[in-house]
C-alpha cells in the first residue's frame, strides 16, 4: 500500500487547476452554488484552491475559506482582494 502526505502533495503541486471561471465545469459549479445560497448566508468553502467558485458568492455573503495548502491560501486571499 502506498501512502502519501496530503498536505505535502498540495503544497508541491503546481497549477493543478485553472483560475479561469469560464471553463464548462466551473460554470456549472458556479451556477449550482448560486442557486443554493442566499444573500447574507455564511459560507464555509473547504478547499477553495485558486478561488474558481468565488464568482458564485455575493458581496453580502460571509465566506470563510480553509485550504490545507499554504500555496493556495495566498492565491485565494489575492482572489478575494481582487473582487
């Protein structure tokens, strides 16, 4: 049985996902999230990665993101500041 350190894996993986929200699957995910959240909802985004789903959230939502990768934490913070 092969085992690996999940946190190490995500910290070393380069460019696993595109930040481009126009990819077909990402647009489906954004649509699903938008349909299932409401203004002023509090949201826990576990594993937000590069922030592809951020366009689904309203500025009125309180979003808390948690990602095990320190690399993607910084990218996510920058994505939030860009909004």
